C-alpha cells in the first residue's frame, strides 16, 4: 500500500505542472514567432519531471511506519515474560521485508523511525544525506 506523503504530494504537483507546460509548449509551437518560448517551456517541463522523479525516492523513505510488537517468552525462573520491540516493514521487489529495530525499553519511537529510514535507504540504495 502506498501512503500519501508530503514528498509524494509535491512530486504529483510537479508532474502536473510539467504536463501543463508541455501542453502550453505544443500550443505555442503552432503559433508563428513563439518557437523560442515553446522550447523554453519544454525544457522547464523536463526539469520538473526530473525533480518529480527524485522526490519519488524521498517519498519511499517517508512511506514507513514502525510498530511495537510484543515477543512473549517462557522462562524457567520468571515464567512468561514480555519483550516489547520495534519492527518495520517495506516492500523489496515482490516481497515484504520486516526488520527488527530494537527494544522499546532502549529506544523511543522517533529513534526507531530514524533507524528504520536509515536501514531502508541503505537497502534500497537511496542516498541518506538528503533524507535522514
């Protein structure tokens, strides 16, 4: 499932603006003497499309949730013990990958989310200095 993140919304706006500029360029190209403006609008549309593609990788990193999962273990001395931990999941190719992030007792949700984004960026090959 793809969630609507701020980066995804911005990418959608950029693609829409690029489409409008391309349409205007087509109209201007048909008018004598406005070929230069048409070419400028086509170039600007290409730039906006490229920016939208770059935002898609950021949107993939934003589209991440961490959740708390309880791990129950039976021990001889203490009986049944609960070990809460943070996990997250994302899609790699055609499969869902779930990653263990750490104990809830040792880190908060914001730390777990930061760690999850770094792990996902490394796995997907996205440059983290722009996003984390």
